[in-house]
C-alpha cells in the first residue's frame, strides 16, 4: 500500500516560481534498531527521489537512514511551459513508486 | 478513645480537597492549540499531513471486497462521506447485542466477523489504522457527542473512576496532569488536557499513525502502571469517558501531534 501525495499548482503564469510538494508513504526503517529479542531490524528506506518535467530531470535527492518516515520533499522550479511532472521514489527491497501531475502554463 | 480516633480519621478524610472538577466547556482546548506553528501547518495542509496517507489507504480498503461474504464496506455502507459522517464523533457507542460499549476499532472488527466473514485486523495494524483514519476523516469538524446515549451512563461513570484513580509506581491519576496541570510543562513538552478529538493521529514521536488506545497505553506506561489491554472493558470505558469529557469539541482526524 504505497501511496503518494503530490501538490503541484494546476496552472501558473509563464516565468513564475512554483512550489512542488511531495509526501511519500514509507516506514524509513534506519537499520540500526533492534527488536526486543536483540535482532537487528534490516534497513528499509527510500534511497533516491527524482522529478522529471516533460522527460527532463529537474530535481533529484538522495535519502539516508536519518530521514523521518513518510518523507516530505518540497522544492521550487520555474513554470516555462505546459506539461507533466513525473515523480519517482526508489528504495531498498526493490521499492519503486511513481506519481505524476500536470500543469498548464499561461502566457 | 477508639471512637475518637475513628472520628478523627473521618474528619481528615472529609477535609481532603475535593477532586479537581472537570474542565468547563469554554476552557476545553484541543492539543492542537499547544503545538508549534510548524506542527500546526503540517496538520492543516492535507498534502503535508502524513495522516492523509493512511486515509487514502483506508479508502482503498473501504472499497475492497473481502472475506467469505466477498463484500466491501461500501457494499453495505455506500458512500463513506455520507454514511460515516459523525460516526467517529459518537464512538465508543453502546452495542445492544453485547450489552456494552465498543470503540470504533472493535466495531470494524465486529463488522468484519459478522458481515464480511473475514478475520479481524490486529490492533494497531496498518489496515485497521487506515480504516479508522478514513472513517474518522469523514467526521472532521463534527462536534463530539459520544456518551449521550443513556445506556452508556454506568460505563462513563466507570471511565471517570479510572480517570481519577491513582495508579502505577508514580501513583498518578490521569486527572492529576490533565485536569490539574494542563497549563504547565513536563520537561520541554506541554502537558495538555488530553483531549481525544484527533484520533487516530499521526504522532511524530511514533513516526506513524496510532489510536487513542495506544496513546492511553503509553501514558500508563509513563506512570509505570500496567497498561490496559486493547479493547478491554476498562480501556473502552476510559476512552468513552475521555470522549464525553470532550463533549462538543470538533473532530480533527487525522491530527498531527508531536
């Protein structure tokens, strides 16, 4: 049950700075904790996040064990043309999740 | 001599200060009001509130057919935005068949057993929290009415008894902090009134969603008492009393708390 919440303005004026916010459902188990029996809980985190706009990568982030569960990432870009943002989260144990959002840019 | 001593004891007992009164309606404050602006902003923005992830999962479960009956919640209850509005605000509610109140988690598992013929969800499982969060979200802004049912009177009274009963190695009752000292701090954190209007909630300390039962259990562990079991009569009675104590406060589910 991986789910993502992506917040992209549905329209913007050309040249304005827009904020993109993403929230991804993930436990982000750091790999340093132990169970009551003393066994190490294996690491299970998201290791990489990327955002592409009309196929071109515009933002990338590496994630590490100290990052909280359900990572919230926010970043800015300039609205240049209408198109589609594609988001991808990649993590341990073959974790892959995708989301997308469209924006209409007006002159 | 012995009689005089007895009288003295009686006099001392009656002279003890009465237990603190319940917080008057006008002074009831959601734990939201004790939070920093950052944490408030996280709760207020539905695209930043991690509780919304659980609500989304809950919506999926609401519409998924399950059990031997191969029925989804939606097959009987229809559109949750209509049928579940105000439900969380009136739970725990009296169950006529059982003759006692059940909380929303127990209600879901009863529904699974009786109508879906499915196995119950484990306490604090991702699935159960997702469903209770999704159902709770339908009551956002609705005033709490739990405890209004006359049949619940003895159970509310039992809950009040538990709330005011000292327990654990620290020998503290809920009331000692949450009625008497809610405007003060415990280490760096606000004590708060312990109002139950945001459950299930996303607790930053837990890095996860949790139910009111879980919160009560961690409070009880904090005073080094034996925590009530999930779904036990005392747990539900205490939840019920807490809800009746918050009568009229709007539901905030899914709340974010530090």
